[in-house]
């Protein structure tokens, strides 16, 4: 067997494999003899067909079969001989040559890239430092109260924060339009649920009062036929109700499963949950930066075959998520929507694998246990969740992968420069609500 390899663009390789005619003929002859022992032809008893007849009848078919088998067997031998590690399936093309000289083929494929981890000491990772303050705790409890708001009907004029029950009908150029009417709809003024001006136009209205609102749909409104159109809404206000927040008492805290220790125990549990969420958010931000730094410092080509394979997996996952949400399953998701994310995932996977191998990183069983217990804390029966993960290695594998990634992040942090930045709970948990000045700091 003669093997030669030609490097094409990027990671593509063209491997030419030529097999001597003796090897081919030997394999063909062996196969013909096997056929002769069992073949049934008219006029001959089974196993008694002359070899001359078998050769004349089956040589062409057998030669094609043998060629296919030889490709299967010699392809991996050739890869081993040339020390090549392919990524994905090869494209096989037969060589055009005289059968008397043997057979051959060209296998075109991509090879796995050489991944060498470069010096990470120049990378900078910014780690937020914050704590849960008393004000943060009070703010969270206030949100929990608001989530359990009840409404008390009033006779005064409506104001921001009130809930009005309305019936309305919308018109464009004097004609009612589809989807522009509703009856007995509760609406919280100031919630931003309706188009601009609708809720503001109802401030000051009383129960049983009618209002006419002259408004305009936004230019980017989701319904194209309405976008940018002037509209008139005729609104009937049925009821006006003011919000009533529950007191933080024994009855309130029972809703959150706190049956002992009173309000102090409730606050301690809420604070503990907030601290865990804060820690996880900070860790997530550091992990993101560590992975970004890995990619920035260690740039290398990625086989398109692996990108396509990962993109297809992401595409299927997205389709499954859409189906689970009850959306139409016929939605088309072009594969190119997932290619950038797929490339990142493939690159990070190769880098992480190399770091693990180079540094002989092994899964920390204690950290796996801690991670499982952390997951379990959000369930009513934590022990059942822990038992679920440890009842089957497949269940535990997902957690082990997360922990292994965290151990790689620890390695990156040890190599890089970490800068601590003072922050607040609110800035970390709700960064989109920070001011431009805060975001630029």
C-alpha cells in the first residue's frame, strides 16, 4: 500500500491510497471461492459450479465489493501510518488507473487542529465584589409583597399604580380593526402593557367613565398593518382599584414555607437565597471572562465538520425547546443561525480538553457533591434530588462536566491577572438597569 498526503487550504487534507494489483486479485479470488461454495445456478448442483463460470458471472460484482471493503480497511491503516486524526467523515473518490496496475482512491477530509495552550498571564479577568445589604434584603421582600398584591376597589380618580378594569374598541380611519377590542380587561396603570399614551390617558378617570384616546401605534409595532398608524380608542372604565400589599407577618411567611422562627427566620432564608444567587452570578461572570480570554489568547482553525455537527445539535435543541413551549413546530431555523455559537463551543471544548490533559485535572468528587447539594436546595425535598443524581452515573455526568469546567476556570484564573471591582447586589443581578456611567466604569 502506497500512501501520500497533500495539504490543502486550512485543515483539509487529501490522502491518496494505492493498492497493488496482487492484493486486489487475492481478495477477489478469495471472495469468488466463497461464492462458489454456496452459489445456485441453473443446471448445476449447489457448490458444483465450475470456477470459470463463477469468475465470468461474478468477477465484476465481486471486484466492486472488494474495492469497497479495501477502502474500509485501508483507510484507517493509512491514517495510522501517516499519524493523521480526521475530523468528520471523508469524501472518497476512486483513482482513475488501469485495473491491471491495481486500484486506489483519494480521501479528502479535515484533520483535528493542533491545540497548544499559550501563556495566559497577560489576560485580565475582572471579578465583581459585593454583598447583600439590608437595603437589598428589604427591596427583595418588597418585591415579594408586590407579587402578592390584592386590589381594593375605590371611588376616587385612577392614578399610576392603580388597576382599572376596562372595555375598549380601537378604530383606524373610523373603522374598527382586528384585535383592537376587549371587554372587562384588568390593566395596571404605569405597567407599560399598552401602547404609549394609552395608560397615561386613563389617569384621572373614575369608574363608569368613558374616555376617548387619540394615539399612534409605534413605527416598529409587531403588527405591520398597524405600525405607525393613527388610532382612536373608545374606552369604558368599569372599576378602579388601588393596590394593597400584604403585611410581613406569620401568614405571609408561611407562603414561602417558613413555619418556624418567625419573621427573623424568613429574612435569614431570603438573605441566604440572595447570597447564593449573587455568588452564582459573580461566578458566571468570571467563567464567561475566563472562556473569552481562552479564546482570545488561543486562536486556531476549527474543522468545519465539527462546527456543522455542533450547529445541527444546537438546531435540534432549539426546535425541541420551541415544541415544548407550544409554538408551531413548522418554524424553520436555518443552520447558519447556530454556526457562530457552534464554533465557539467547539473551540472551547478542544481548549478545555487540552488543559485537562496537560494539567492532569481530575474531577473533584467533593465539589461534585457540593454542586449537587446546591441544585437540590431549590427543591422541597432536597434529599430526593441528591439521590436522583447519585442513583445513575448518567445523571451525575452532567454535574461532573460542569464541575470539570469550573476546575478549568480555576486554572485560567491562576494563570491570568484578576482585578476585583467593588459593586452592588443590584448592579450585578440587574446590569441592564445600570446607568451608562455605571456600565462604563
